[in-house]
C-alpha cells in the first residue's frame, strides 16, 4: 500500500485537508482499518472510472496521478502510458500549470465543487478542455481529487455533477454505487447477476421499472433477460428488438446512453405491444464488453418526472460494473461447460481404456471357455442321442442347460466389453422362465432352509398369458437374483411369492417376500453396483446386473419395502413377440451324407465335432492341427471342411485359402470362439463360407450342414 502522502508536512493537500486530519495518537488498529478501506475504495474506483466515457484522472492528495481512466489514456496512448505516480504538473501545458496547481493549494477554495476552467495538456497543447474537479474525502481525510476533462462546457457540467454537490451527496452516491456494484459482481451466475442488477439499480437512481436486454448474437435481436416491472411483465418479456428499434434498440446500435424524457412524443420510441400509452421517461445505457454492445439497461420513470444527465452518468458507471460481471459470468459458464465436457471425456476415456483392457482379457478367457463348453455341450448332446434311461436323461438335460447358460454368460462378458454384436431375442413365456427359476433355486429355499431348521413357503400365482421378447438365460438370471435376495431376507423363514400378470399392455412379474425389509436409505441404493449389506456373502452386483438386463429388455424394475414388512420387486416388460425365423421345409428332410474334413488343434473339441457330425450321418475324417489338415486335403477331395480358426503355425485362414486354391467349390466352415467378432466381408475374402460359433449345439451343426448342402446343390 502506498504511504499516505497527505501526512507529509509541506504537502499542499495537507492544507486543503487541514481541518480533517485526525488527531495524532489514534490507535494504530483504526489507522490500519481505514487504510484498508481506502485501498478497497481505490480498486473499486479504478473500475468505476474506466466505465466513464470522458477522460478522468484520480489525483492523490500529493498531486500525483493515482489512476487515469481508460478514456484519459486513450487521449494519447504513448504519452499517457504509465501515468500512475507522475505529478499532475507534468501533464499540464506550461502556460496553465501554475494557475491550476494554485487552485488545488488555495486554502480558501470552497469544498465540494471545484471548477478549474480551461486547461491544456502537455501532450496535446492545441486542444482546450474544460476541467472540473471534486475532492473525495474518506474517514474525514481528503484522499484525492477526481479531475474530469470535457471538450465542451455542457457535457463537462453534466459529467461532473455526478461527482459534485455536497461532500455528503458524493459520498452517498458512491456508496450506493459501490454497494450495488459489489452485489452484482459478487455472483458468477448470470441469472443472479441480471436479477441483482434490476433489483439494485433503484438504489442508485429511483425508477419505476427496469429491464435488462441481452443481445442474442446469432439472431441479432435484443431479448429481455430480467426485469422489475409492476404490470405487463409478460408483454415486456415477450419483446424482441432489432438493434435500432425503439429507444433500447437505438442505444444498442449507437453504443451511447440516451435519455428520452417524453417517450410518447419521441419518434425513436416504440410502444410495447399490449400495453397502454402513458407518459413516461426513459433512460437507456449500453452494456459493453470490450467495446462491443452485449445488452442494454433500460429504466423507466412513469409520469412527468424526467431523468437528468447526472443520472445517465451514474447508470453508465453502474452499467460498466454490470458489463464486467456479465462478461465474468459468461466466461465462468463457458469455463465450467468446458471443464464438464473435459471431465466427461476423461471419464469416458478411462472407462473405455478399462473396457479395452478388460475386453482383451475377456476375449481370451471367453475363447478358452467356449472351447471347454463346446466339448461339454457336444458330448452331452451326443449322450442324449443314445441314452434312454429317464433319470440319466434328466440329469444330462440339466448339464446341457448349464452349458448353454454358461455360453450365454460368456457372451454377456463379450457384450459387456462391447465385443458382442449379435443380440438375439426370442418370444418368451415369462411363466416358463419363472418356473425354471423356482426349480433352479430350490436348493436355496428348500434344502438350505431345512438344514437351518426354518421353512420358506412358496406361493406361485402365474396369470400372465401375453408373450415378451427377450433372452431366457438373461431373464433367468434376473429372477434368480431376486429369489435369492428374498430368501436371504427371511433368515427366520417366511413366504416367497412369485406372481405374473398382464397389466395395461405390459407383462408384470412380482417377487415378494415376508422378510426383514429395508429402510429408506438402503432402499435408495439397492441398484447401485457393489452395494451390499451382506458383508462377506454379498457382492452387491445382483440387483445392478438385474437392472441392466431389464433395461436392455425395454422393461422397468421397481422395489417397495418397509423394515420388518417384507419387500416386493416389480418387473415390467412390454408385451412383444419376435417374428420367428421361418424354417424351410427342407429342415425336415434327412441330410445327405457328405465326406467332411474336421480340423482343430484342441483334441476334445476336434473329436466332439467329429462325433456330432457322425451322429448327424456324415462321413468324417478328423485331423489335429492346420498342417495335417492341408496335407489330408491334398490327398482327398472332401465335400466340406470344418476348421478351427486360431491354431499355431497353420491357422484356419491358411487352411481355408489352401482349400479354395485347390478346389474353389468346396465349402469351408469356420468353427470359432471368436465368432461374433468376425465380419462378413473379411470372411468371404478369406475363403470362408460359414461360421459356427463355439460352443456349438447339435442343432447349430445340423443347421450349417443344411446350408452347406444347399450351397453344393446350387453349385451343381
Ligand atoms: P447382494 O445380494 O450381493 O448384497 P444385491 O445387489 O442383490 O447384492 O442386493 C443389494 C442389497 O439390497 C442387499 O445387500 C440387501 O441389503 C438389499 N436387498 C435386496 N433384496 C432385498 C430383499 N428382498 N429384502 C431386503 N433387502 C434386500
Ligand atoms: Mg443378491
């Protein structure tokens, strides 16, 4: 902080402020507080002065320049650069220097208004200005003068009137302006800034109505953004003004503040549609950000009382502050939006990087699992062909279903990591799914509870008759999770109810228990991933997975619960069915016997495929590995080749090309755990005709055999 020059003994300002100097010996703390206040005022003053279009200088009590305003610097940007701290004397042309300085030092000068008459500046000695000056007194201490230059008398008077008048009045106006400016500048939210502007402007000048228009840059129209108005608010807010239209439009176009004291008879004024004609006075000033008009503040005083020039000046100062606040708020908004976008992008990047890593891992695991499941599924289906014992068959069917569900689970992992593109929905009867789930979970609600000496009764009310489109395995997972949660919630036993019904075009499933229920806090978080109250036993994933699956089925899942009253989960699906792919009649005809070559580098898969083909009546030769496959094909013309894709050294692509180069008409079937990631175009270009995804069922193999047969018949 600058030392207060007013304290120096021989300072002329000390004479002017002689009777205001506080008595010596006052507490240092008070001095400090006063100094801090002065510094704050100084900062605010700089901003305020910049908003005034006339050249102005704030001069310290030591007659050195404290702050020049922007307009003053612009008078001569070179000569006026770095003015701060320069003696006022330096700035004045030599011929007027002494007389001006003498007036500052004249102890008989009346306080308040201080008219300095004509001055010339050293930088532009040919231009004569009318200078006016007022003193600013703070804490009973003269701290500075504000000097204002005007090219002609009338505007000099108008401008300085704001600052002139009794010391009291100047103080009050500045105080009001500062308070209001603070209120406006205090927010970074545009709506709050605008709202504060229209409310607070009355503290600076008394008016009946105030409207702030903002310029829509794209449409080039002024739109009311905030207003304080007694009547016809809707009419005013509906107003759209082109620059040049009405008083506010004129101000936006010219960038100059304007007073129109008899709006009824002013050709530029326009009547707001839907409001009565009344005598009123208007004062409008532009809101400018870096010399560009961004809006207009329009004040209205009803009746005869007009506005004075001094008020225009005040509102101009106020508008300068508001413009800065508006510009800040907009910048802040833009920055925040950019930041939000960045954060969003970043979290997406992190998410996708995670998924990519996971995807690569999952892809490999899925491939291996598909091979394993292919062996299990194939063997089971082969056994089912021959076994007749009912109990063994029942168990084999369970194994088969488990393998199919396992394949489905692998596919979901691939889908979760966006590897999977095929989404196959079928027409389902939810009742069948529910009965299956009840069977599947029987150990949990029957054997396990019995072991603990309690009993869980089940009630089944399946009344839905409409179909839904979906994936049975996924829906089984949803309801299995709900049933297991219900059983968990009844540690002392109770009743588990599974119900289905058709309601308003939806199929609704309810899973109800008479268990411990949930408090509102738990209830609010049940669908969050990893939320669990089951400590070690729970993963907290059951319901979030269920939620995802139900959403994918275009359904909704809701929950109702109260502590000690039990819980009810309601799942709704739209009634829907999927057009079944029509089966050609030929599917009933027996398959012709083809000579087939099967190649794979994994023995279990190789043999199960061989055996499945054999069971389907084919004449099969199996070869372990790609090289052996090519060797076999070169000796014997096979009708069709089944080959694994990923094999060391000679892979499926190599084999396919070898086959096509020797006998282009031989269909090649790729059997792969990567099936869903292959694209049609690539396949054809590489000599592959059909794909069988692993794990394959007997049905899959028979379907592809039928396609192969058709292809061979077409070629013949
Ligand atoms: P987990 O079962 O592994 O905890 P879920 O996502 O299936 O994860 O369930 C999350 C939580 O929701 C449970 O830990 C439990 O607090 C609550 N919850 C779910 N179903 C019920 C229910 N039927 N009755 C009471 N609480 C339940
Ligand atoms: Mg659970």
